[in-house]
C-alpha cells in the first residue's frame, strides 16, 4: 500500500492563504454587486456587534483607567500633568482602541461564527445550499463579513470614548487633574487623523476576524470535536493576524 506524504508547512500555508483569499474575493464580489440581503446583514450586525458591546465597554474601561493611573503617577512625580490626557488619547486612538476591540471581538464573535458555520458543515446544511444551486458564500459568508466590517469600527468608537473618559476619572482621582486640563490635553495632543486611521484599522480587523472564522467553519470535519477545533483555530489565527496587520497598518498609516 502506497502512503502519500503529508503536505509540508509551506504547502499548507499557501493552501490556507489561497482558500481565505478566494472566499474573501467572492464575498466582496457579492457585496459590490449588491447581492446581499440587508435583513441578513442587520441580523448579523446585531448578533455579532451589538451583543459584543458590553464586553468591549468593560475592556476599554479598565484599560483606559490603568493607563491613566500609571501615567498620572509619573506625571505627579515629574511635573507634567498637562500631558496625561494626550498620552491616554494618543495610545487609545492609534493602538489600544482598535487593537483591543479586535481581539475581544475575535474571542466572542469569531468563535460564534466558526461554531455556527462548523455545526452547519458537519450536519451537511452547507452542502444542502450547494445542491439547491445557492452559493453558501453569498448566503452565509457575505452578510457576516459586511456586518463585521461595519460594526467593529462602531465598537471602536465606543471603546475610545469609554477609555478616555475612564482615564479622566482616574487622573482626577489620583493626581487631582482638572477636567479642562485633561480634555484640553486630549485636544492638543491628538489629531483627527489619529482617530480616523484607528477606525480604518478596526474595519480591517473586522474583515480579518470574519473571513478567518467563516473559512474555519467551512472546513470543519469530524463532528462535535471538529467544531471545537475549528472554533479554537479561528480565534487563535484571527488574533495572530490582528497583531500582524496592526503592525503593518501602523507603519503605513502613522509613519
């Protein structure tokens, strides 16, 4: 009996990247030709975006508070309290807002997408769409990708607001920094492009999370155990890619 050699890591990598790229291209084709139902997009936006809002708020709340706590301590010791607001806002707009939102979104929404589509795959529901002549990418993938691209920047806006506000209360409590001083520092130390470019990063992160989760769901095998593996792979892969894309986008947008 002749055994086939297992594919090498390079073959697996390029096969995976090619499959994701083809699926993403098909999803964008359906978006640009308006072959997507608005009701499906809104339903996914609510499930994936709105229901992720409490987790995003809590994460940004404590993150903004701890950054302001450490910055305020250093400001009191070195006499530069007028820069606390700009330090918190600068890091939140550019990095922590979109990055933490993307990571938390991957853990919650990415896992939900992969588990849902994985369950459909192992129960042969996706094959049923194909047998009826309906594209599973059009019906299942495109609404989720579009919903994620739209909702992650919206969640990032909330994360920015909550993080900076929490930073003010912590700075006022620790260092007694007045409200005017803090928010004037935010205004003087940041530019609109910091905020807008952060939203661009958030949209890319939403696209990455959604397409990786959909692809992992579509390639699920092995019943319930396979669904668990696909969900884990989707979250881990999406988080790694978020960090990689964050570096590239930061270099391109903020250099």
